[in-house]
């Protein structure tokens, strides 16, 4: 190598230094130190926007500003954590932090893709058997491939060009102090913006300070801030115990049999109308509200005492003394009711009571929360497994406890792992002798297991022990809806028909055929035992089949399906063979209303004020609530994400109706949570006299 080569290299280095010096010379020294520290704020905000677009289909909404500010504050904190280290340590820590954030973003993306909701920290800590559903996880990964690739790009950049995207120098103390100030300013600016947005029923201030609603929290504040709020609530550091507004003191408790009016039959030649009393119990909420002591219990007593009870009606006691078999059916929907493919489901859904506007909202813990809503008429608490938590509470109004007190043989069954979602804790507390796969129900361990086999094994255990009540959580309708890896779909592949439709369409119906055959077997068994006309059959879903893509749902619907409301419209079966004619119900109703409706039909003594649902057959106004506080009434629909109410055609909406209804909805969520947290029925001293 000659002198000219050395000279050339030296000149090149000098030119590089001059160029670098020239560039640096155009940037103030402090800004030059700060520029490389923008990586984390930019990365986090970018990833938040990827998740937002994937989950909500929008890049800009009212929450984008809050998400930007929180992302900047958190990103700067990550920078501060890296700054004191030497360059190699700085790069390593930066990569670790970037990987942790990215993994959580990816987990939430896949979880939302599968379940149409975001995972809570509590679910992470209690998901020991999640790998049972490895097929669902693989399917979620396959569907979410695009956002997953976009999310991982910043990490790839950091591993590839880590030393280039991070600062070369050790950061000065002055710069670190300025960074800390920026982090505080961004966070305070976010809080100020949120507190200034306090108007409306579900304002950003309400979401941040009062109630934890995961989907709306992610939409408004981002994934990482939602994680912080979630952890804070688990540690008891956030959220108020009771709603801030005061509740009207309760009126005197009416007697369960006291009529509202009693017309004089001699005053008019018309027949004396039947006058019904309220469905209430002799619970002195007024006294509890007036007592000193626990402020939360006083407010709860005042709230429940001020609620309007539902009235007894012409259907009160219609099924008194009858047997009850109640199914919560995995992934069931109105799309599973087909006259040719599922004739038993079709028969039951179109006779007995026919509910034309029944909804099955999707809750945070999907199947478990779906069971909780139907069996307790309470809204689940977000962030926990409410059914499991209720296992240590007084669940006085659960159908198992109510009917067992009347001498019924009460049993519950699940044809998958018996302790999944800890049903081995919750279901005995609901009043049942409980069996599942692994603790006495010896169904063949396939995936999913057979509903028909479950009925064949269990019906002989209680039929003949009248009166009886059996509760079932089925599993044959579980995703994935393909003919590979789904035993029930494969079993009925050659029977399902619809050859010109997609595999997912056909596989979904094939799964539901197993439920149909289980019901057919049940009816035949009851008829042979001579108790069919003395047995009521109830069936609703835990949730809609979220394992199906939008395209397949549209295919099942026969056209585009509204994913905000109509995707939750389902079928409630409430049937008894001795009903001489069907009863059509057009009122909007939901799974929250099943328990009070059954309690009235069976003539049970219950207090309708203490349940969040309403007897569908009463004259109470319709109210269907979704997990994000959207609602449906006789007058229209409120979309909480758009903060917009759409009236039904030809309906005049009274002034203040939306605000007052939304206040009612928010109270339902808050006080349902408090019933669970406070064991309110236990505090009221409700007890059954068991025979």
C-alpha cells in the first residue's frame, strides 16, 4: 500500500469530519444531543397507531392526541433509563425495553384478533390453560400477520442499526434533566387535556379516573397507558369505589303482594282488571341506607332502593314446579338455526317464547363472562374473572340456589376441562353439584368434546329425580371452524350440505349440528321418561362466533353484517312442550334479562331491584347494554365509540333521553362491580331455607 493510498484515506476521513462538522454546526448542541433520544417516543406512538387502525379501523379520533402525549412521556422515561449507561449497555437495555413493549403490543393484537377484545393483566396471571387453545392462537397469528410485521419493524431497526439510532455520547446531566422535565410536561398536558374533556356520559375523564373499560381505554389512551391503568386498578390505586353522583334515597319497600291499584268492581260495569304487584322482597334497603358506617354500602342501598322494580304479569308462575334444563351454548348464534341442518334448534327457537330482538353481547372474558351475565343478571367487572371471584360470594338469586331451596335436584355440567375458568369454584357456589371433564364427567377427550355424549352420560343422573334443574356449558360449537383439527366439524362434514359455501361457513354449521343432536336426544329421552311436558328448555349463547372472519359472518348473514350492534343479535330459546301456542316478543332484550325472566316464570320470590336485567315479559322499558357502554332501547341505538345516538325510524326522542339513559347504564356497570366487590347479597343477609 503506497503513500498515495494512505493519503487518500486520510483525506477521506478529514472530508468526513468536515462534513460531519458542517452538519453538526447547523444544529444547536443541545438539540443534537436530543435528536437520537426520539426513538422510543416515535416507536411507541407508531405501534399504538398500528394497533388502533387494526382494532378500530381509524387512525385519528379524540384519543389520538392523548395517545401521542402518553407515548411521548413513556418513551422519554425509557430514554432516561438508558441514558446513564455506557453505549453498549445503553443499546442492550434499549433492545430489551423495545422487545417488551413490542411483545405486549403483539399479544394484544393477536388477542383482539381472536376474541374482539383486549387482554387484561388479570387474565395473563390466570391463563395457565391458555395453551389448550393453541389452534386459536395460530389462527390469530395467521390473521394478524400484517400488523404483527408492522409492529416488529422498529425492533428490527434497533437490532440492525442500534448504534446509529441511539445517541453516540453519554448523555449529560443537563440533558437528562431536560428529558425528565419533558416527560412530566407531556404527562401533565395529557392529564389536563383529559380533565378538560369531562363532558358526556363516557368522557375521557370518566374512562381515565372512574371506570376501566379496556376497549375504550385503548381507543382513547393507547395500549401502554391501558396497561398502566389496569395494573393500578389491580393494586387498588385507581378508580372510584362508587359513582360520584348521589342517589335518591329509597322509598318504603312495597309488599311483594301489595297491588298498585284496586278498582271498585261496582263503580264500573267493565270487568275488574287483574292488578299485579312488584317483584320485590322484604329487604329493608332504606334502613341500611340510613345507617352509619360504610359509605359504600349506604350508597349501594340507596341506589338499589331507588330502582323501579319490575311488575308481576300474566306469565308469573307459568312454569312453577316444572323441571328446568338450561344451556349456555358455546359459539351459538341465530346463524346456527337452520330448518334443514339443525331442525331441533329451529323447532325450539320458533315455538314456545319467540324473541325477535334478543342480543348476546360479548364481554371481556368471553365465555366465562357470558355465563356470569346469564346466570347472575349482573354485569361482569372488567379486568377479572367475575364468575370465579363470585365463588366466595353469596349468590342468592342464582337459579341453582333458588331452586335447590325448593327441593330441586340441581346439577351442572361442562364437557371440557372441569376447572377451566375455575368453574369448580364458581358453579358449586351457584347451587349445583358440578361435574366436568376430569372430575366425574367421562366424555371422550377430543377437541372439541361432544355435546351429544355429555347428554347421553348425564340425563340418567337426574331424570327420575323430579323436580330437577340441570345447567350445561357446552363446548362442541367452539372454534376453530375448519374441517381439520375440529372433531365436531369433521363428524358432521358429510351431513352439513351447503357445498357451494366456504369451508368456515360449513364447518361452523357442522359444529352446531352436534348441539342440535344433543337437544334432539334430550327431548326424546325426556319424552320416553314421561317428563317432557313438565320440563322447560332454555338455551342462549355465551357469545357470538367471533372465530369467524367478517367475510364468513357476512356469508352467514346473507349480506353485510353490522359489526357494532347486529353481530350480537342472537336467539334465546325458552320452550316447554305444554305451551299451547307460541308467544312472540319484539322488545329488545339480552342475556342479562334471562335470570329475572326465569325467576318470574317459575314464580320465585326474588327482588327485581337487586338484578341488573329485567323480566323480558314485564312492562318494563327495554334496555340492552354492550360491554363498551353502547346501548339499545325501544327508541334507538347509542354507539359509545362514535358518541352518537341513532333513533329508530319515526321515533321522537325526548330531550335529555340519551344522557339520562347513559347515566343509567353507567350506574348498572358501577353497581354490578360493587355487588361483586362488596358481596352485597351477603351484606344484606339473604339466605335460603334449604329443605
